């Protein structure tokens, strides 16, 4: 074992708490961290120790706050969002436990510390609860656009959710009413009210694509065509922004995490901040599906906690949230990105952020 001390540094060093450091580092002895702090302070404490540059960031293990592991066998797709939905439906056969197993293996190989997964199949929920050694939340996805069926859908789901909750271990059970356009208003209310009462964390896809905004505001655009093809009813639009629509339904609160939230203006972000919601951004998926750019400055201004997720392998080349942050490196303050890839994710998932302190094992330090 190497016992000569080294000083590790990177563009940003984040210990999992406090402010990410621009001229920070870790003194490393053997397999452990011996000291953390500013680079000059470390050099005074360890005179002559070599300074080793470890790249862009040194952090605790990152957390992927939003993925769809059961889509890990879906071929990668780029193009408009409505095209992606068709792509998912056309490749539905590859969805299931084998794909989820593959996705979880990938997360483990990447050294991820936690994950938030949207689960579309009961068998996948059973498998994750029984087999995942990575902590996280498995959010049962619910789709139900027909308001007339809301009570039946909810009544069928409720006992299942409560039974899964009894099996919680490292993985907790959550609930994901899919999106503004795929869940009816009464079903949304039933699900979110139930989740708040029983303590299920919630993730909702919202304000993802420009088509969604057109559909919610005016019932126009690609979604209308899609609904007609699928023989689904086209609704009378609420006539507001997607975020405002969820707020008007009384759904927003601290237990609800909004996924994407790209197509927003300042009024929407204020609503999100005031409700105490957190947000997960999936930058590469948004770019690939032509959904626009996440307004980081607006969210920072209003103090909203932002996490990073990759979304599924169908719209992301890998499940590594470090690549989400690196994709934005130089465009967004790297300290914000590093914190989103770690603390933001753990907060969304209801977990403590792992800390790097004196005595931490190097296996708990990621360089990227
Ligand atoms: Zn998603």
C-alpha cells in the first residue's frame, strides 16, 4: 500500500456538504482521506506532498435521480418528443426485468451512490425491492388519461402500493403519475393525495417538450395528432402552462419532484419554489428530444434544489449523471453542477448525502 501522502485536487472539490471548493483538495494517505480543505492549507500541512490533478471534479458518489431502468434495452433515439413516444411504444417488448437488471448493473459499474427509477411493470418493482443493493426510490408509473376510469385505476393500485411498501429495504416505493397529458385530473388528485397521506415520494414529468405546452395551453400540435391516432380523447385544455396546471390541481408540495421542467417561465419557477418542489433535470435527453434548455439561472435565482438524471437509455447514451454535468461544463457554474449531481439527487431521493471527511475510504470518492 502507498503510504506517502498525496494531495488530490480538481477544478471543483465537493465534500458533500458546505460550498464546493474551486481551489480545494484532499490529502490522501493509503486508501483513506487524511485531511480536506483549501489547497494552500493542505500544502502547509503536507509539505512536499505531490499535488495530483484528478480532472474536473472530486465528489462523493453521484446520484442518478431520474431514470427508467426497464427501458435499458431500448435503442437510442434522437428526434422530437412525440417521435420518442412512438419509439417507446414500438419497442415495448424489450421492457422488463432483464432490461432493469442490465440498467442496475450499469449504475453499479459506474459507482453511482443512489438512483431514482420510474417503474412501468409490476415485475420490475418486485425485482428491484428484492434485489437492488443500491439505495433509491422506485416510483410506480401510472398512466390513465380517461377521467371516467380514475377511481378504478386508483382502487386497483392502492393495495399493491401498500403491499410493496411493506417490503421496503434499501429501495423505497414511490409513485409517478406520468405526465400532464397522460393522467386525468381526478386520477392525479387521488394519487398525489394518497402519496402525501401514506408517505410515498412522487415524481411527475412536466413541461418537458414544447408540444406539451401547446397541448396544455390550447390543445394543439403533435400531441393532438398522436391522441387521435391512439383513439384517445383530446381534452378541453386547461389553458395555462403545464406547471400552472399542476399547481391549479393542488398537486405541488415538498413531497413532489418535477422532472424536466424545461418549458417554464419565471412565474412557473416561482410557483415551483413557493410550493417547495424539487426538480430533476436531464440535459442530454432534453437536447436529444428537442425539448429545449433547462433555465438554470432562473432556478438558482429562486433557490430551487435541482438534481440531475439521465432519463432512460432510449434518450441517453449512458446512465452516468457525471456526463450530464460535463455536458454543461463551462455553460453553468461547475459548483452548481457538482452539487446537483450529488446532494440534489440524494435530497430528491430522501437520503443523506455521503460526506468526504477525515478517514473516508477512497472508494467513497469519485474523480471525474
Ligand atoms: Zn423520464
